[in-house]
C-alpha cells in the first residue's frame, strides 16, 4: 500500500506520466539493452521489440498498476500482476533483475520529463515501482516453489518424440524427457517456454500452450509459423524467428530446452457450464482443456466455439471434433471465413463468430483465446449478453497489450 504522501503525488502526476509513458518505455529499453545487450539477445523477444509491442505492453501494465493503487474501491493490483508473474517465471526471471529495470526506467523518465521529476515525484514513483516489483517477486517466488525450482534451474532438456503437420502453417511436437522419466505436472490451459539458440547465436524464447499434458511422460505443443507481413501503416513485420526455426530445423529425436508449465489461464474445477471460444492457433489451450475434460470423463456442459480462415487451415480440426464428441454434454460450433462449397448447418457456418447464433448459459465460465481484435469483439458481445466480467478469462499470445483494458 502506498504511503499517503506518495498516493497524493501519484494521483496528481499520473496524467503526465501516463501521457508520456509511450515515449518513456522505448528509451528505457534502448538504455537497458545498451548496458546489457545479453538481455536483448538471450531473454527479450526481439520481434516484439522491433514492432514496439513489448513497449506498449509495459506502458499499459505500469499505468494500470499505478491507477489501481490510487483508485478508491479498485481491485487488488496483485490480480493484474499474476499473468506477468507467470510469464516471468517461465523465463527464469530473478529478483536482482528488477534493480536493472529500475535504474534504466527511471533514467528514461528523467530524460523525458526533465525538471518535472522533482525529488518528491521521484520518491513517489519509486515507491510505485518497488511495490509493483515486490508484488511480482512475491508471486514469482510462490510459482518457483510450486514448480520445485529456483530461477536458474527453470530450464530442462526434452526430446521430440513425434512431429505432425497439423495444417499448412502449423506443426505439433510431442515432447518427452530423454530418460523417459515423468515431466512436471501441468494444469489444463498452461504453457511452457521453449528456448532456441538461433543461427546468429542468440537464445530466443517463446511460449507455447500445452495441447496435451495428461500423460506423465509427455507433453504436446503446436507451433504456427509466423510469416513476414506488413503492418497497417505499411511497415514490414519480420517473420517469427523461433516459430520458423522450429518448423525448419526441429524433427524427431532432436532436443529442445523448455521450462516447467506456467500460466494463469487454468481451467476451473467447478460444475458451472463451460464456454470455450477460440480463433486460429488460439485453439491450442482449448485443445489442452478438452483433453483434460475427456481424460477425466467430465459431465460438465461444454460449448466450444471456434473460428478459422478455412477448414484446410484449421489446425487440430479433426482432433477438436473428436474431443467434443467424447464429452457427453458438449457441443461444437465452427465458423469459417472461406467455407468453400460445403453446405452450412447449425454447427458449421460461413463468416465470423456470431454469438447470437448460439444459446450461451448466463452462468458459463468462459475461456477465450485468439487474435486480439477477435477477443475484443467476443468479449464485448459476451458482456452485452449479460455474462459477468469475472467469468471471462483470456490468453494473449505475445505481450499483453489488452491488460489495462479488460
């Protein structure tokens, strides 16, 4: 909890800091990477840095946290931080790294705001930073303890048992310990980090949802190759470094370096109806949840909604249908932008997801994953249908730029 003096200063300066945060964060990263080039090479996602996604996510998280700290009757900021802490734990972030961030972030604030950063303002925002950092450190310590590892012990070696082409741009890998021993237990909906040493020597890390983890001796992940493209403003977006490396270079019997399972998008264990909504490769945590539900012979009411570009591009298309068919109280509805010549029916439609076409239980627990515009649209529709905000959980692949808005 902030001191009374710092609370008043933060309230007064939040509009100024908030307005400048998008300018501050790129300078912060530039300063930090100049002083610690290994962090950019071996820890941070270079693709997200190039596009500015990581900067925007950090800016949103800081602004949201500070706003919650100084707002009356606001939810605890620790709820907001759980998603970040899980990501940090999957990367092996250590407590001493927060001091590095602190130095370069505050140097960037001073560079942008200059004389406006009085000793009083600096002390108040220093208090905000260290409260946020200590909250994260506390959550991460719990996560490391649950996983039975220290930050430096996060990484383990696994071997690729099988590789399957799930769609033109998506490959699945079944992973196991080299000695066949049991892997750490995962909860349905969680992910692992995969660290790859690329041809230029950099170690880049990405997270992939576990599509299967109910067997003690193996995990399964699916990887969509991210192609080079262009942003709305015409600027180039490079291809995904790790996803394409895995597609081109990793096959059966190869080894990978991975983390234990982490992630706060975890299937609840209540008897409430479930609504599982996904688009594209966002189906992967949903597939993991469905494997768990079928493995445990769950009697819950489950409605699965999925959107994709076409049946041919729908990774895990047949697996999704088979899993739903195994559940006694489950239904599946699919939408395809290009359905081809196939006839439509109540559960197979052309176009985009339309929640008006299905009867959604008002007490459903919702799990949502897909491209950000898709999730924003579905989220708004669910709220309009009367579902409580607290019942809607989501997963973002990449920096969580949505963190401060939902």
